[in-house]
């Protein structure tokens, strides 16, 4: 009898420990407990120490930290009939734990599926050039559209970023050829602009020389000096009569 009584006491003690363990929950700062009492939602609890009624209360733990979720690569056919693969990353967090549990079966899975379908739908309406050059605009559009739906689940989508746009090989080669042609066009334009400016400067210099004959003579002397310093050989230049006219005039004045 004593042995049976001890077993009963130990069993009751063990049962009490189990019940107490289930009745006391420690909720971290980044978590919330969604509590149901006999199947009826009674609200959120936490953070800190939470006491539950054993057997009567059921609690579901929900994290309220920002979740970073990869959106798998999606096959997208753009408006100009180019097939590309696009993947993205979505950032969201639970704002209302009760809605995230009650209004959707699995908010993580639901948000992922919604992001995939929205990505295909929105990007499929755009042309390839827009998709490659206006990525920030599409990030904002995706965030707003997804957030409108998840808001009813108590989930806030804070950001959506398109990560990669994978193009077919033939399209990559076509874009490379287009970029090369664009670079060649710019080089020709810059070269033509330089020649135009040089011609304009030469025309201005010719106009100055035509007004001032002495300028032509000074330029002639400068050319002689440059050639003399660059070459060791002897170079003969014809001397214009106009160049010596000033000296001849001075000599005539002295003789007179």
C-alpha cells in the first residue's frame, strides 16, 4: 500500500510539473503568443512571462521580426515577346499576429506565392528595355501591389528588390552588339566635334593672320625654331620678300 501510494504521489507530482510547464510561457521581445481559449481567439500575449490555463488555452508563437524571403526564378515573357528569368527578394514583417494566424493558413507560404504570381504578372506587361533600365520603378510597384493584399493578413511588405534578370544567349549577344555600335557612334560624334572645333580655331587664326602680316612672319620664325631643335640635318627654307622688306626699308633710310 505504501509503494502504491508513493507511485500515485510521484505521478501526481509529475502531472503537476507538466501542467505547470504548459501553463507558463516565456515570450521573447521579438515574439508574440496568439492565445485561443476553447477555440476562441482571446488576443495576443507577450513579451515576458505569460500564464495560460492548462488544457483550456492553446497558444501559437509568432515572430514579428522582418523576414527576408527569396522569390524563386520566374519565367517571364515580356510585352515584346522576350523570354527571361527573373528572381527577387522580398522583405516583410508581421504587424498583427492574430490576423496572421486567423486570416490565412500559412502567411509565409501565402506571401511567397503572392510574390511569385505578382512578379510574373507585372513584369510580363513591360518591354525588355524598360525591365532592364527602370528596375527601381518596378520594385516600388511590386511592393505596393503585394502589400495591398498582405495587409489584410496583418503582414506588412516593406521592400521588394528584383535581383537578377537572366537573358537568353542570343539576346545577350544582340545587346552587346547594340552597345558596341552605340560606343562607336559616340566616338565618331566626339571625333567630328573635335575636328569641327579645330577647324573653327584654324579659321580664326587665319583671320587674325590676314589682318596682321607680322603674325605670319612670327609663325614662320617659330616653325624654323621648332624644326631646328628636332632635326640635326641642315634644312633650307625660302625667305619671303615681305619678311625682309622691313630690313630693306631701314637700310634705305640710313643711306639717305
